[in-house]
C-alpha cells in the first residue's frame, strides 16, 4: 500500500512538473519568463524577509534597536496574545504584491503570498524553539459590506493556504465583525483602538469552539496590533487557552 501511494504521488508530481513546462508563466514582480513559478529566484531573494537574528519584540514582532525582549507598548499594555509569527516586513516589493491582491483582485499574487506564508509557518513548526501547535485558525473578520465590495476577504484565502499546509482546521465564522469601522491605515494608535471597540462579536455558541483551545489569528498586515489586541482579548475572555498572531507582514516604524 505504501509503495502504491508513493507511485501515485510521483505520477501526479510528474504531471504537475510537465504542466509547468507546457504552461510558462512570468515573474509577478520583474516579468521574466518562468516555467510555472510565480516568482523568480532573484525577486524572492529581494523580498523583505524578517530574519531570525534580528531583535524583535517576542509578543508583537516589532523590530527593536536593542536586545530587549519586549517593545515599550507590550510592556506598558501587554496584549492578550502570547506571540507572533510574521515572515515579512511591510516594505517594497512585498507591499506591492499585497496591494495587488487586496485592491486589484490579482489572485495570482494571493496564491504566491499564501504559498510563501504557508512555507514559513511549516518551517517555524519544525525549527522554532517555542513552537506550540494551534488547534484552530481564525482569519480576521471583515464586515459584510466591505467583503461584498471587495469580493473576498484576503485573510480567508491566506488561512485556507495555511490550513492545507499545516493540517490545522480553520473557521471563518467564529468571530463576526458587527461594525463597518473607518479604514485603520489612516488612524493613529489610539484612534485605532477606539475605532475597534465593540466592533467584533463572538456568539455564545462559538464559545464552545474556542474554550481551552490554542488559537492562531490570521491577518495580512499588522501595524499597531490594535485589531489583534481586540480579537485576542475577546477570545481569551471566551475561554481560549492561548492566542497567537500569524500575519504575513509587519510594519516596522510604529
């Protein structure tokens, strides 16, 4: 049975590789011709990866100039989430890929970002000294009117890639966004926190789904952590044992 399964896997891998050769693609960043890939090696090397040797806050992953364990904001106002796993800084050219995905509906960019994100999380599971496997993935919810206007929730799609790669179930219906708040990107830290008060809702039935669970909140970009703080506090109050933040990118200048 094992031999048959291996032969079956090899057969479909061969078909996949053959399909890549027959259906050439272009690098999403520089446009050079490729054989099925979405990013060339040079452009992948140029992505703003956050390297493990960099000093970062152990909770929110903010870049630190000193060798401290936590940033000032997490020391003064500790968030309810325990740690963050974030592969990229929100800088060029990654921010361009995210923008194309979110606002121009370039699903090829979303596929690339999802695959890079999933590979990073699988590497963390195998190598991170403090790794604790979550029981559930919850994408950051979007108000239905904004989702209707955009056509999709980008964090749902990213979560689907993560769920398939890590074999961790995801549930996009546990937390709901009740209010369509103003866009966060133009607000200060304090304005963001006020903007999100009472914006999210967790039904009593959903409490049973998160009780005593380790939850990973999934987002595309973390800026001031206001959204993650609000959501993690809601989940901890509902009985979650632990909350982690899984985000694709982190701004490094706040």
